[in-house]
């Protein structure tokens, strides 16, 4: 629906089969950044919603559509193939804003902010993963020690 709506204005198409470099270049282009900001126009956004859903969309459907748009245009994500974790995160934020009566904004600056948050989350995930691996390695070493003791004829209590 995004490309159909923008097609009238000549938005350059891209596919999920495009390389990460091509997608990155596409998302960082002036043309795409300008197109993203057009979603702030209520009339333009309503065209996307009307073309996406057969009847009046629920809040969840609106949040999903908003999430797909934000994901597709985010220059920090070098893919346009939808990934659940990102969509769920965007949906949660969109629903919170909608429930608070806030107008959903499509600002290029939000991607710069998200990049910083994303880097912090990645660091936290790496640290958690490292701690879990170290814990498993410690358990593995203790298990080997127990096996060696048992093999020597001792008992473990």
C-alpha cells in the first residue's frame, strides 16, 4: 500500500530481495526521508489506512500499519523484510501514544534517537548473553569435575 499511494508521486520502489547496501542507500536518500515526513499529513495517512483495511481499522490495525511504515523507512534497519521484534516494539509505542491522545508523528529525527537506544539495547543483550554463556561454561566445568570424582570412586553428597 505504501508504494501504491506514493506511486502517484513517483516513490522509487525497492524489494525485499535488494541487498543491505541498496536498502541502506534507499532509506538514507533525500527522496525517501521527504516521503516519510509526508505521513504527517492526515489526509495522506488516511489514504494509507483506507487502502490497507477494508473497513474502519481498529487501534491495533492502525498501530500495525504505523509500525510497518516506521520500520520500512527506518534507515538504521538495513532490511525491508518485516521482523516481529521491531514491529512489536513500534506497535507498543504507537498504541501508548494513541491511548494518551497524542498525534503520531513521522519525524526523521526519531531514527537518530532510536539508533542510540538500539545500540544500548544491543549492548545489554550482548552482556546478558555473555553472562549466560559464562554461567553455562561454569556449570559444564562443575559437571566435568563431578564426573571425574565419580570416576575415581568417590561419592558426591
